[in-house]
C-alpha cells in the first residue's frame, strides 16, 4: 500500500516561469559562448579537403546528441556513400552515437570532454565505448585525425559568419529557417567550388 499524499492531477495552466516566443514559437532559447539567444541549432558536416558542406540540418534542440547520426546518414544520401572517417566535438558524444558509427563501419573520433568524476560502475568516466574513444584519441597523439576537426568545421562556420556576414536568420518557423540555412550552405559551397575551379 502506497503511503503519503496522492499526486496532484496535471494542470492545464502554464507554469509561473513558462515562456513563449510569440514571434517564432518554434525557436528555443539556446546557450552560446556569447550568452543566451532565441534561435535554432544549425548543423553542418564538412569535407576534410575542400571545406565543402556535404550535409546540413537545423533543429530547435539545444543538444547536439541527436544530430550526429542524421548528419552521417545525410552524407550517404547526398553523396551516395558513407564517410570513411568522422570527427565531432564533445557535444555529440554518447554511447549510442559511438555504437552507431561502429555499426556503420565509420572510423569515428569524438571528443570525450573534460569530465573528472566517474560515471560508470567500474569507477571510470563514461561507458565502455567512451573509454575506448578516450584511449583511441590519446594513443593517436599529434597524428590523431581529431586534431583536424577545428580547422575543418570551425573554419567553415567562421567563413559563413565573418567573410559572408551571416549572423542571424531572417525567416521564422523551423521549415523556413531550415530552407534559409540550406541556401546559406549552398552559397558557401558555390564559393568554394568557384575557388577550386579557378586556375592557379
């Protein structure tokens, strides 16, 4: 027999601190390095040689965990083949994502973060795949492909924001903003392809 007070029935009234954006209700409050913004989480998978965006996505979610597999599958859909290697920052790290890369036969390099407290039963930080990834990156040292991630992906976002002057979306709604992001990625690719076609 359960003791204590019965749970209160769910209320239809919003919580006192609940917020809603009337301009774009599909957007969310996102934490960035510059503080909090109301917006969307833009994703891009970038080719390691020419800095061509080979897959892109847009989500209102603040978390990157659920975006790695759709991006990898998007690469295969766009190019007709899966990537041989993939690297990502610690925002994409999860046992599920590491297992998904293994299942697809992709040589993955995902940063394991700077956690200091044990999270597994054996007193180590992260699950078995996370621990294996930590060792894989450490064993690679200076030669690990992960060291190239920043100069591949971060450079593309820097070029879009600084060189092309794109700092915020102009449309509203997930579908419209997703289309705008697709146009931005296409414009970036056209510039890159134009530079590659230019005689040296």
